[in-house]
């Protein structure tokens, strides 16, 4: 459907949207209670909304302040200040109304209401709803409990076989990443079907709650072993040395190389390197990610995106183009003094010469590489 924008005008009165407008904090409270075990039939009568009205309102309010401006159709206005004024409600005062934004307003209101949801029409409801933690990956998703069950995405935690997960609410806590615990067990969050698939939880068998540490979204350890989020126990001989190896994000827009610890798929101990929870065969603990799908331990080089050990690569000179250098304009490319590579495989020098020309003309510090030999022969 084509979106019709309403022209900005100080005098014009924005046309009415397709549904009712309620304060944003009331919307957050309603959503929070429903995500923590309350049914639509419990919540909507307090808002004097039908299910159809709620669904339309929810679709608009959930996107307030985001880059997708679909919510503007609901309010019949593309004036952010007008929309903000209509959803602020009586319990909030904007400290700087002139410069206030929907994005900042939404960011402030959500955690405040999650902490104290008994407001407005919900001030006197006898419902328990306690926010435990916000999920580090999944936007607007959180753990909460109603005194009887722990919820995620509006449903009680369940196992891979859809059986209820029996947790002790009094001691239940989020440890970081996809790891949780109560007084008796450590729990991991799995996912079926990849990103966006069905999530489930499992007991991490043998893990010690007293010494367990979440290292990132994928890896953890206790005093005895390392763990990977698929339920794998990594029986390391040097658990005190078990740690995350950061991935490197090559940020060409901001001209930076950013180490990524929270999402890294690499870990190491004193003997081995782990890639997605499995040992990277032959890799030494000196391994580091280079970005662009490549990594090296200083002796060997891998195109790890394909789990490929690159035979005959010169680890001492191997490099990938980084922000601030001329780029050959190809995905997954790299180079060493002997040859160029793409997807971890050698590229014939005749094909690679021109695309790497700007890189080598920029790097006057490099001498006697394959490209220089070809340049002299031409």
C-alpha cells in the first residue's frame, strides 16, 4: 500500500489515524503484562480496546522512534513532535521539549515501566510481573516472571521438546549472553532453524553454578570445563586459560577495525583454538582473526568461513585489505608476498595484477612481492 505523507504545517490539524491513541507508558505496561502471562482478555478491557484495535495500535507503537516510519500512518502525521506530544501522557515530563525525540523518549520509558508496570489503568491490578533481564541480541525481548513461571516472548520457558522448564524463580538470574542459572542448574538458550527460529532452553549438564562464568553469547566456563551454547562441553586441560578470541569487524565506513568479543565464534585455551565450539585442527593458541573470513596463528593461515587451511600461504606476510587502504573491490580477498587469494584459494597473478594495483602503489613500504615482480616484467 502506498504511504500518504501529511505535509508539515504549524496551522494544519493532522487527520485522525485509524485507531485510538494511548500514552506510550500505558502501552508498554500492557505489553509487559501480556508478555508475563496475562491474556488479552485480562488486559484489553482495562484499556477499553478491542483485539483488532490493540493489534493495530501494537503494530504502530512497537516501531515508535525507529527508522521505519510506518507508525506515522497510524497517527495520520509525519510530524514527530506532534506524535511525541500525543503519546507522552500525564506521568512523563520532557526535560527539553524543544529538542526531545521519539527515539530518546521510547528509550527512557521502556526500562522505567518494566521496573514499575503498575501505572494508569494497571495501578491496582493484583498481577505480579518482574523484569529479569533484556536479551542481548533480540530487540525488545526480555525475561520476566509472574511469581510462578519465567517467560520469554510471552511464553513460559520450555525445552527443545516443548516441555516446561522447571526453574527456581527465587534464584533465577541472567548471567550474560545466552546463559542463565538458578540455585541448582545452569541453563543455555538454544535456537532451532537459525536466526528467528524457535528458541528453547536446556540444562547444561555437569556445569558448576558456583563457578560458572558467561564469556560471551556462545562460550562459557566454570572451574572445570569450557562450554559452547549448542550444549557441548569442552574438556580443556587449562580452563584458567580458556578465553574468547575476538573477531575483527572491518568497518570501512568509519575507518576502523573493531574487536568483537560478545559475538565471537572463537575461543582458546593453552592448547587449542575453538571455532563454533569445535577444535580448529592444527591451530596454535596464538591464533587471531584477521577479518574478512581469514585468520592466522603466525605459522598457518585459514579461510575459516569455509574451515579451509590455506596450503602454502605465507603467514608472516599474509594480510587482508583493511579500512584506510585501497581495496581490490572483491569479497573475501587477501594477499601475501607470494600470491593473491579469494575465498581462501589462490588467484592467478595475471588476473590479480590490475585489481591489486592501487593497493601496492599505496603501500610503498612493501618490497619484492609477487606484484612487484610482475610490474618489473611489464
